[in-house]
């Protein structure tokens, strides 16, 4: 089983350079053909620095997914507007932040989707764990949005919060990738409004 291996100082500049260089190469050719030597050269660091920061080639994909998820979660959790704000506003911020993250690192979404849909994926266990972390953050905001809109606690059908969080995350991931491949000209405001339609169609009614 592959496990996520956390290292201290995971957001330092060297790791970010290696992460960006790795994704650039993987986006061009796929991760199977990219070598550690090529990543080191593209990042302007030594081969040993790649190993120190992200482990061996066999660890690399899991580490890239983990590091990218750390960056994404930090952006999702960073307030997009002064408090207080509604749960729906918080979700709108999350969708926008995720789309902007994919704009910045398009190969990350490509890597995530390719491994998630590859059966069997060597990184399935890693993806399940990382997906759970992202969905936990989204789920909290969905639950809050439903509570603000609903007539009373406990009126949301069982499982609706989890399904809605999953739908929001999945739609954002697919739409972000679609923007890169086919329709980057799609306005982010329109994308955010469209994704939030999932929230508006679900949950309790006042």
C-alpha cells in the first residue's frame, strides 16, 4: 500500500520548484517516461535534492499529489472575504480558488484524474486519503450552507451533504481540466455559478 510521507518544511521554495518542474514535464509526456534527472535539470536543483524532497521515483507521484493537495487545501481554507460570510459564499470562494489553482497547475488536475480513473492505480490509496481531506473541508461548508438555508436541523436527507460535497469537488475538478484542454476562455464567474447550482438544487428548502 502506498502511503503519504510528510516531510518538514513542505512548502519551501525548493519543493515548490521541483513540484512545478515535475508537473510541467508530466503534463507534456506523462509520468511514466519522466526521469528524476530531467526533473532536477528542469527545476535547477541536484538529483539528490529531488530525492530528499520527494523521495525515490516510485514515491514521486504520491508525493506530488500530496504536496499539490497541501497547496490546494491552504487556498481553500484561506478566507476569500472578511468574516462573517455565509456557507454558500465560502463554497463560492473554494470553487474559485480551486479553478485558479488548476489554472496555475493544470497538470495536477490531469495527474489526479488520470490516476483516479486508472484501474488499478498504484496511487489509489493515496488518492482516497487526499480526496477525503479535500472533501472534509468542502463538506463543512456544505453543511453550514444547508443549515443556513434549511427550516430546521435534521431535515436534510441522509447522505445529501456528502453527496453534494463530492459533486461540487468533482464538477470543479472536471470543469477546471476542461477549461485547460478545451475552453479556457470560459469566465470563472460563470463557472463558479454553474458549479454552485449543485448546491442550490440540493439540501433543505426554507
